């Protein structure tokens, strides 16, 4: 009786056992290493599914091959079937047992991979004292797991909560003297503001709310500086609201090498980025070329089924870029009161190149102004791939709307654009602006807000 009492007083183990679904590995090949001191279990069916994807030439295929190489490397530490140690203190085990499909679902298909993963997790509940958690990005599998008594979670290591996403600007109520001081020699911000490098502030006069000033935090100086005043706007494109002014400030600053512009449709993200690029490439000659790219996300048929050569196949996907170019060229012609080059002539002269992101891997892109449109369809790993292609003197701009995602493998919280904006906000070479107001047309603004 005394022995039993002593055992009952031992505190329960806080260690967990995480059973990973295939989609977690294909989303983040390094996910195995992100569970700290806890144990990770891979059902054998997950290995089989990874093997199924390894020959794909997509990002999913590359991730599958990365997972296979990582598992092969871990084999050197011991037997995967018995468990090998991980750096964080936990272990990795590949479960090779053929568990009976006793998961409480009479119609469950025993050959379905999801059900085999559930059977593995269910069996671990009966054999492990530790807490068992199924980790999957499949919503329906999480529902099924919960229905049969298995704790299930989404993979949240690279997740960014949209409600807490860094916006790049805030307001600050000050006395009138500080508004004037800003223009005299800069203003030192209060420590409680907790500003990030290149963050923007709207200084609001406490005595007169209509008296405001726009400033940018220069982290190297520790001062707020007023926005630059321009006599002529890039190619006739003038900002129509303060967020667009913030964006233009970052786009025209050569010291800010990475810019993320986030906003709903019609806020002018792509238009501002291309206009600023043309100004710095054609007029200022700060960069050799402006390269505009976007991920090709087919709706129904893939590129191979479209007639024509590669440029004709890509034209429907790149048409929004050309629409912006034609608008900018028209605005530039009107602003300068003289004829300028068309979008086609800009391409022929070598100032501009419009390309898909498909073939960017392996390239080196020096001294170019790179605009990546529709970046919300990229994974964090794809964003990393793009940034590692940037050579000396290259500036990279990512634009997109996290609420309009066509990629089935990411969402508003896990896409590469949100991930980059949140993780680069502490760097001097980076800047971010969330644009709120649509400027395309009154109709477009109403549709974006109400539908």
C-alpha cells in the first residue's frame, strides 16, 4: 500500500508524443526538429506518402526529397524503428506496426492513409504515459481525431496571427511643439512606443487633431524624420493616401533592400512598386533592370494545355502586370507632356522583364529591382528561396493580399508574405506597410469591403 502511494505521488510527465501527418512534413521539411524536448512519431504510411511525392518538380516534391535526405541522415544515429535522438532532447521514431483499425468508425477504410495515422495515434494512447498529440494541417483529419478522443493540433511553428500582424505604422498623440521639432532636426520617440526600424508614425497634435505630421523611424539615428518631399512623383504616380506615401518612401530608399506591401485588392501595391522601379531603373539608373514576377497559380488547366510559345502561354497570368505598366506609361506621358516608351518598348530596350517564378531556383540576380507580385501564394520556404537569389545591389519587393490565396497549401496565417513581414520587421534593411484604403475605383472599394 505504501509503495502504491509513493508511485501516485510522482508528478506526471510533461513530455509529449507528437504524431506527424504527411502534410506537415511537406509544408516544412524541418518540422521534425521543431518539437524541442518532445518525441516525434512518423507512421510508416507517412514515409510511403512522402516517397510518392519525391519525383514532383514542384516545391512539394523538393520538400519531400529534403525530408527523405534528413531521415536518411538520422539513421546514422541509430534505428528509426526504435527511435533516434534529436537535438532538442526528444527522439524520432518511425512506427512500422500494422495497428488494427479500431478507431470507432465502422465505415473507416483501413487502406486510407488518414485512418492508418489515426490508428497509430490511438494505439500510442494505450501504450504511452506521455500525452499524445496528432499534428496535421488537414482540418477534416483534426475533426476525425477529436471525434475518437485523440488530441489534434495544427502545425503552428511558422504561423502568424493576422490580428497581430505588424502593420508598419501607428499613431502618436503629441503636443504641438513636437510636431514643429520634427521638421527642425528630427524628434526622439518615447521608449514606450517600441518602434521597429523604418516604422512610420502619424504625429497627431493633442490640441488640434487636424494638425498632423508623417514621420519615419530611422533606427540607426534613433530619431523620427519627416517623409521626403518630392517635386516630381515617379512616372506620374502620386500617392493618394498616407499608407501609399509610406510605401513610396520605402520603395525609393536604396538602403531598404526588402519591402513588403500588404493590402486588399485595389490599394495600389503593385502599381506603386512598378512605378518606383521604373523611376530608379530608367531615369536614375540605380539598378540595371526591373524584374517583375509572380507565381503561376493555374485555375483549372495548367500552362501546358494552352496554345502558343512560352510568352503566349504566360500572357494570361502576367496580364495584370501589363495592365499596371500601361497605366503607368499613360500617367507618365501625361505628367511629362511628351511621348514615352510603351510597355513593349521597355521590354525590348532591356529595362523591364516580366517572368514567372517557376525558374528562379539556381539563379543569381545582381543589381536588379525585383517585384514579386501575388506573394501571398508563396510558402515561407519559397520566399526564402527568392531572397537567397538576390545578388549584390538588388532590391526585392513583395506585394500581395493574404485574404486572396489560391495556393491550397497555405492560408492567411502561414503564407510567405505574412511570414516575411513579421520576421523581418526588426531589420534595418527591411520595411513593411499594410495598405488599408482601396484607390482603384469607388466600385472596387465597395466590392472589397462588402462582398
